[in-house]
C-alpha cells in the first residue's frame, strides 16, 4: 500500500501541515490564508478518496487473479 500510494501519503502530510499552520485566532473569510486552508482541506479529502479507490481496484485485481 505504501509503495503504491506514496505520493498521496506525502500530499496528505503536506495538507495536514498546511491546515495546522492556519491561524484560527484571526479568522477572516476574505483572507488568502483562509482560502489556502480551504483548498488544502479539499485536496486532503481528494487524496484520501484516491487512496481508497486505488486500494479497492488492487483488491479486486488480486481477487480475480
């Protein structure tokens, strides 16, 4: 799993660090940091879904062989 999804795992780590770096004390919806954090959250969700899709395909492939 780790070898197939290494790039997605790195993306997940980078997006988590980006979200944790967001300053929630001065929350402003019009700031660039807010939109950057929101896009990092979306990319994080897409990366997790992509890992699950890849693993399900590999699981089906190994069962059929």
